[in-house]
């Protein structure tokens, strides 16, 4: 994965809570970067937050408003800014109910001014826009999978609505003008320096003063909390490794009810929860839960380091050591603050205003500012990558063709690979030209017309199924890409530990035990080797079925045309239901081996009974034994049950094989009235 190296960074809102931790971290860790921080010193800003950076040679503070187009343009040009980290915003939900127009002005208009300045100057190589998990709206209480970066935005309060609006502007400038934008959406953050309108510092200061802790509603609302230094590290990772055009959730799977946070705070201060917690009127609308899927950021190498207990202790110790950091904050400690957007704390460091602010003001009045540098319409910014773009191998195959239709239906940009899997240089050329976010491998030899062909064409089978697949996985790893690999579950056979009809299926970690066909041997071999690649998601398909009953590759079509069939239960894959899930798995960046079948098993006879019921009441067939079947086929056939619990846990809505057959195959094709 390519690493981005900035030179001159502008951080907006850097005297605020999260941005100050990010600025201090970057200034300390990267002395070669010049960091210019811009802040208007609003009520929740404090220049003391930047004390650790005061004496650093690569630090410069400018007091000013992001809503001032002249100031922003001037800074970008005179400071040769190539990177913007945009934190400046009004962020408190309670305030947004009382001062909603201020939120629109700061969060939407301010962001718009920054974007327009980037477009005009044409020199920005990264624009990191800091948003919030609240843009997703409320997460279902029973959801086991968090909102991922492609989830719908459904804000429920003025604050989150303005942040969602700002995101739309960022996305539009990325697409229309090629601005190299990256967006982050984060869970709640806590730690030293936070203005006490937010829950945890408010509770700490109230507990220090011997006052009750106010809980909105019944306290059942669930939130996720990250310690500020962990979040600062996340932004460091995104700055250097994040991909243009992408969104990254900064989150944690650890959730806590507000009432439990209050109880933990009481425990920290040795207070009785019964007498020190007070329930107050709820907000006009209070989202019950926010839950994020943070796997995409983890794939860049970030992970949460600070435990809740350690972070809470550090935060409490800081506030008890700095009780007057924010001055008079009595208004912020009310259960429902409706504060005006008052000026923040400007006296800092040695009590005087930083000279760089005055210098900037002087420069703004100079004649030079009357003439803006406007580049030619042909922007030097690189074209942004879409949120998702798939490179698909297997254009002439069944699954490849279905993926094409799904991408078209979902509006996902895609291209088919032109190179042969065995030719590494051709694969590299494909990736260079297409610039995909994910690669789907639906290419492979399954036999013409069936796996018997592979028995007499072994080199060709090896070349595609083994050499080609490994080649593609290796190239994808070099390019930092996830490969979605369609494999097979026909590598197992019922045995004493997994007897037919027992309901005990083969799990993802089980070793293949079926060697009856050369096709299965090659697929088992390559699956074992692919375990060494952490960028591969292997999907074991079995006896694929679709609603297209005219397709000769469809398992139902095959057996309905046979004169004789065996009758044995098997796990199978209904492509109409599972292929969309493969796309969702790619979006979630899932990896490893997955039994890609519907839960449960179905026998040949049960399928043909459905066929007779829905399609042709006169349909008849004859069974024969596995021994009789062996006399008319060259290679043995695999029969097994796959354990689908892993996939079912990730996608709880996944239907049992029999239910899926009815819903996706037989009901849509029903001919019998």
C-alpha cells in the first residue's frame, strides 16, 4: 500500500479537543512536516490545548474563521499547503437544538469555503474531512453488524444533519473537481482537554463538585467511546495510508449504556450511584445506539490500544489536576445547555496573542491579497477513486456474468480483467489501468461439460485453478488489494465424523478429505496455499443454483434433464441470494475462508419434488445408487454438508436452503397454478 507524505499541513479547529491531540502528535512525531493550525477560538477551543507544541519550530498558529474565504485562500497560497485536516465544527447535539443556524454556518458553509479554496488554488493533495458516526442515524438495538462506510446516511438531529450535509459537499467536490478527499466518521471520543459540555468531562467535573450526574431519559442509550490518543493515532494512520475517495470509520465494538458510564464514574469517585445519579428530561430526539464496523481502518494497521478503565482513570486524573483549565463552565454543566456560541479562551502560553495571527491579519490587508491565483480549469489534482470499483475475472463464466448484472444494478463501477491469470505482467497492467478497490476472481476450470473433463486435461486444470489463482492473489497482495475468490465446497465427503443426515457439517477450518476428482484435488490444493495470503476471501460455493432455469450450468437444470439421479442430501448455493452477499462481504473487507452455502441441506429428490410442484406436475425421474452412478461417470462426485454458522452469524437474514429455493427460484418461475 502506497504511503502518503505531506509537507505543509493545515489543521482547522486545532485548538479544540480532538484536533489538538492530532496536531500535538504530528508536530512531535514528524518535525519535517510544517503544521499550520487555524482556529477562531470558539467557546470550546483553548490555546492551552496546544501548549506541548508551543516551542516547536514546525508549529504555527493562526487565529481565524474557516468561513473567511480571503483568509483561507491566503493561507493555502502563502504557506504552500498541500494537506488539509478539517476538524473545525460545532459538535454538541444539545447546542444544535438551540443554535441550529450556527451549526449550518460553521459545519456546512465553513466546509464549503475550504473546498472552494482547494479548487481555486489547485495545490491540495489530501483533504481529510472529519465527520461523525451520528450521520448514520440510529442503529437497531439488536444489530450485530455495525454501520459500514457504504451505509445510508440518516441523521436525526441538527448537528448530525449539518455534518451529513458537509459530507455531501466533500463528496461532490471530489467527484466534480477531482479533489483528493478522504472522510472519517468516528465514535465518541474522551480524554484530557475536552470541553465539559460532553458527557464524560461533565460527569467528572460534577463529581468533583459533589453534584449529581444528570442522565437524559432512562440512561439506556448506548454509545461507544474511544480514548483521544487512540483516535489521534487513527488520524495519523489515515493521513499516511488512507486512500483518496474512501471513507473510514473510527470506532470500537465496545459499547456502554449512559447509565453504566455514570455508575463507572461513581465508582471512580467512590460515590453512591443511587444518590448521585439524577434522571432528567430527554432530548427532543435521542438516538438509542450508534454502532460502527471499523474493519476497514483496522486493515490499514490501526487498532484500539487504551482500555476503558485506563482511559477513564487518565481522564479523571487530568481533570482533577487541571480543574480551572476552562474557567467558568457552569453553563456547560447544566443537564440541557443551550449556550450561545461565545468566544473561547484566547489567553494562552505567556498571556499574549500569538504573533502569527497578527501577521496574518496584516498580510490580509496588503495589496497582494487583491489578486487571487486562479489555476487553469485543468486541475492538477488526481482524479478521485470511487468508493468502490471492482475488477472481475471470469467474464465468460456464469458467476462472472451474474456479478456484472449485480454491479450494474447496484451502480458499482467495474471492469473485467483482460489479462490471463497465468501472466503476472498482464494482471499488473489490469490493476494499473482499472485502479480497483477490490478484485473478484470468478475464473477457473470446472470442466466441459463437467468435472470429468479435468481428468484428461490435468495441465490445463492446474494452470488455471492453481497457478493462475495464486498468481492473482500474489499480485493483489503486492497492490494492497482484497481478492474475493470463488472456490468450491466439493473438497469434502461424508465420513464417520460428519455422517450423512447428522446435521454435523464441515467447518471452514476442516481439512479437505475428498480426492475423488482431479478438479477437487486442485481446488483443495490452492485453498491450502491461499491461507498464506491475508488479502484473500475464499468463498466455497457448492452445487450452484439460480433462478435462470434455462442455464445448463444450473444444478436444477442439470438434474431435471438427467434420466437418472442419485438421491443424497447436500449443501448448495442459491446464487440469487448469495452473490449480493459476496459484494457486501467485499465492502466489509472480510477475509479468510467462508462456507458460501445456504444453511442446511436438500436432497436431489426434494429439489425435483419442488420442480414437479411448481413447474411440471407430470415430471418424473428415476433414482439410482452411487455405485450405479460410478459406472457412468469418470470422476467421483463430492457429497457433503457444510457448516454455515459463520456466514449466518455475519448475515442473520440468510435463508435455509429449502426456503431460499422457494423464494428465489421456484416462486419466480412458477408455472403451476
